[in-house]
């Protein structure tokens, strides 16, 4: 990344959480200019003020009439499940047996892993997502393929090899010491390389023995800066299963804590069936929740309690959870998040929704000093949204009188068609033809 360029348009980003700061959380430039130098944000302000100061010959990409936001951040997704999105009719435990495990078996073939990884990264960019935290499979080559594809596109990617040594098919089971050794080798090969970060990845407590859980916790502790990702309390039957497997634990979360897996940079997807004690422990240890509304609805798992998580001080980001989730689009994920909150008797203001998809996601990953906003020095990842992308969007936004109305129309009516362009590190990574 090199040189100076500028992006002009209606620019929106967040200075903090609207749930805490109210209107002061949002920065809005109706005709703004974002100046990028060497892939980083150099300056942001009104175009009328900044254009005259640009050096002659500076490239200005003109997106007037469109909204420019920080690139979306997906805090939980399964790249290996790309091909089973929209598979009919199961809840989570049956979903694993019927769809997930047979699909993940194919990733023993490096060529297959590479082909899916290429499509997966392109699909993220097509939907405006520039950072993702992703599960691979038990196969080290699946991690290599994903990191290679993301690196080629200069994306920020957090990923790891799945750890499973029980309660799964033999063709996906590896011994605890073998999974540990392969994870160490992958950390050495990829963690901190360009924009890539490694996540220790026990699938969930039922598919790991106590020995493997202990090794995963040790990996997390022994490699400063790595992440840990897993699933937590997605489904009531799953919670009951964990209670039988780990009768000494107070709760499902307590299993992870007993094995040293809670802390800054540990992210647990779902957290539908947790209690206030669990929320307090998540907040106190600095662990984060990935709220996955489309998969929670599609798999019939339950309704996440966003208000109680916020009241407890837990970091929360959004996850599409493809393939249990039904769309790569963060706009569609926000659509479902809004409905989950309605069913909970809670509200999700549009500003809070877009905060969770950008700066909130970055904060949950401890990356808000690098991504998620247009603060000076941040990596210049951005998405350009077209409020007239479809006839219905165009008609609805034509009568909108406020920014909030236009954003809400995009959140409820938008999908990949509303993404006009996606930029990564100050360079166009995808443009709608």
C-alpha cells in the first residue's frame, strides 16, 4: 500500500457505543472527504475544507449520493460451511451430524479447501465485510488455504484449526496432542503475518476431552496475542449435554473458564442460554460474545439478550455464522438482529446496529485501535452503500428525511446488492459492475 488518495461521499462512523453516548457516538459528514495515506486514515472532514488542501493530482474517488462506512466486521463465521448454507430443517446438534461433518470431511483435499477459501473471501468483500473471525476445519491445510486467500486480498482475518477429539466422526477426530502440535505449527506459520491472526479453536466443549480443553487453554496462555474462539450455550439440548459431560462445572461457561479459555481475545458465539453470573464472568475476564441472529432463528436456538449483555458490560460483536446463518450480508444480519430484539421486547436503534457491525465488532476483537472507524491512523477498510441499489430501496430512501431513516432502510431492505464498493487498506478490493 502506498501513496495518497481520497474518498468523497456521505461519510458515517462511530466514536463509541450509541447505547452509552447517545447522539454523540455518531460522526456524520454529509459531503465528506476521507484522506488515505499508505493504507491508513490520514484525515477526515468536510470535503469543502479538505479538497483545496489536497496535493495536485491526488486521486479522488467520488461516491457522492452514497454512504461510506468502515468495513463490516464478522465476528463468527464458518468458511468450510459455505456450501451448506440454506440446508433444510435441523437444530444445531442434528445440523452438525447431517450437514457439517460430511461437508468438513472434504477439506482433507487442499485443492477443495483453496477453492472454497477463494470464493469465501470474495463473497465477504462482495458484502462489504473486510474483517472476519472464521472457523476452518480439523485439517491444517484448511487453515493454510483461508489465510493464503485472505492475505492475497490484504484482508484482516482471524482463523484457526478446529480441535475435536471426541463425540464426532472418526474421519474428523484427531488426538489431543496431535491437534495441539498442529495448532502450534500454524501459529508459527501465520499469526501476525501481514493482517492475519490465529485463533485457538475448540469447536465446543462436547467435542473436546478434558485433556484437549486443557491443552487449548495452555495454547491460549502461552502465545500472547492469539485468540480463542468457540461456541457457548447456543441450544438448550446442547447445554444439557454439556452438563452431563462436565458435571463438576457450575455452567457451560464455567467449563471454558476451568480450562483457562476466558480472557481478552476469547470470543464465544451465541450465548443464548446463559445467566447473569455467566455475563458477569465474561465481562470481568474481557471475553466477548458474537451475536448470531440469523443462525439463532434459522436453527431454532433462541433469542439473544443484547440488553442484559450490555448491562453486564460484556463486549459484543455480530456474526453471520454461515452456514447455520443464512447470509454473508451484515445488512441482512442486522435485519434479523432487529427482529430478535423486537421479540425480546427490546429495541435495536439503527445507530447501535451499525456500531455493532463496525466499531463494536472491532472492540470485541480488541482491534478498535486498528479497524472499525475512521479515526486517524486506522487501517482504511471501508464499505460504500448505495441507498438506491434496488427500486424499493430507492423509493423508500427518496422520502427519508433523516440519516437514521436511510440507514434503517438499508438495514431492513438491503443486502449484497446495496454494496457499491469495498475497500481494503485504502485500495478498492471489490466494485459492483
